[in-house]
C-alpha cells in the first residue's frame, strides 16, 4: 500500500478465552434461547462491496457519524486535557462493521488529537486504533480502506490499526488500557432474542398490537446487555477516559409499545406476512423469528447508566432519524418512480444489516422477493410524518 510508513496493521482475534470457551459461550451459558434462536449467531453486516453490501448501503450511518462530529471532537479534546496529554492513546470503535465509515470516526479522533497537540505545543502521542466487531464481520473489506485512512489523517506520530473480533458484551481489552471508546449504531443490537416472546408470533419486533409482555421482555434484555456493556468497559478504561455512543432509540411517548407505521421492522413483518399469504414461507417459520434489537428511550438509557454507576453523563443529544431514502419531497414527490426509488434504497439499507439473520433462519431463496416486497411497502409510507424513531447520542466519562 502507498504512503503507509506511519500506519501499522495488526489483526487480533480475541473471540476465545484461555479456558477454551468463546466469549459468546461464556456470556450465554446454557441458555435455551441459543438453540431456539440459532440465527442470532450469524449476526453481521453484509460483507464485500457489492450492490447489497453494508459498505455500499451505509449512507445513513455515515451521515450520523458526521452529525455526531462536534460531540466526538469535544470529548476527544476533553480526554486529552484531563489525561494531561499522554504519550500513548488507545482508541476502540466497537461494532465497526465493514467499509470506510469506521475510518471516518478514527480519522476524526486522530486529527483532533494531532491539531490539539500542535496548538498546545505537545508531542503527538502514538495512537492504537482498535476496530472491533463480531467474528463473522468482514474485516478484510474494512482493511482495504487503510490507504483511505492514511490519506485523511494528519498525524505526525505513529498510528496502529488492529482488528479485534468478539462481542462487546464481553471483555475485549486488558484492564485500564482504553482511553477512548466509540460505538455508532451498534448497541441497539442485543446479545440474544429476549425470553418470553412465544405469545407474540405476528411480528418480528414490538408493535402496537404486541402484548405488554413483549415490551417487558425486550426492555429486560436491553437492561441486562447495556449493564454488561458498561461494566466491561469500566474495567477496560482508564480513569477520565471517554465514551461516545450512538444508537437507534425512540421518542418518549405514553405507550411503550408504540412503533410508527413505517418503522423498518414493522414493514419487514408486513413483507414476511406477504410471503406467507403467497405460500413462499410458513406462518410458523415467521412466528419463530424475532429481531435481537431494542430501541430504548432516552430515559431508559439514562436510568441504566446511572444505575450501573461507573460513568458520568457528559452530553446527551437526540437527532431525528431518517434512513435518508424516504423523505417527503412535497408535490414533486407524487411521481411513482421517485417513490419506488426511495423504497428500493431503504430496502437495500435494511437488507445490508439484516440479511445474515434472515438467511440463517429462512434460507437465501426468499431474500430477493422479501426485499422487493419491503421496497413496495416503504413506497406506500413515503409521506409518513408520524415518526418516533430517533438517534440517541450519549458521551460518558469514566469516573
């Protein structure tokens, strides 16, 4: 690769422990849900750089990273000053996925540190950039963007890029080794499908028609997972280290079951029921599929952070959520072709994040048909303004 004198690449697999058990096995134990929902183990963003890949269809995530830039810069500067400009900085991007987005974040952190050191007449530190995701993540496609990273960083010091595979619901790094943690659009993914969803077989996620027990089951699993995440990071981070976390959430309303009519998992449920009515998949097969996902409210996230107790909330912001493909274009949007195009783009975005789970449970044969249905249903909701899905951005300081 060209111009990589100051960037070193190292791949590290930390998905197994010295006792011979993987992180997933250690975390799940003998949980019967592992056998009931085996597809969860397949969770990964679609690899490669093809038409249906995550790398090609992650515009929303890229735009979110740009929105969060002021929070990222502010906390990077605060971390450096509070730690008195250390000679070595270890940064982790948890749930890095595949493609160039993770390097947009890393370059922002590295460049902020570099400029700040210049302004304060400090020697630039060596920076260890650790990219984490689950073992099935396509790290190879990500590492192809090392040259891109090298071109956009301004660092005069040394940067080391590492791949670290494993669940962020387990320990990934040595004690007190991390200075800065970033995670974008990853923490809404749960470690497993919640327990007790047997009575809710009509949808793959929470809807207004779900029984109250469905919401309680998802909330309980989120509380367990998010608490574990915070506990693991508290052990790995230095005092006064910083975290910036962005994940999909929801606006606070009186009914915790409410999800708007154009919620992506609601539309996926509708699309799957279309396949059932056409005899392409059985109702029982759909009934046994649930998304390992939860979109918490701001209040739910704050409660768990305060209850776990290892971190102080520094910033909390809410941004409007828009897949970027289904905006209301007013009168000009009456053209059918525009609606269809919006539906196709949103379908590709959702396919890129969910295809691995769907293929593991339903097989590959229905996928194209399923997302053609999905694109159609999106096109029927292009003028929907009653959206409750948001992006939650929270920055934390290790106490």
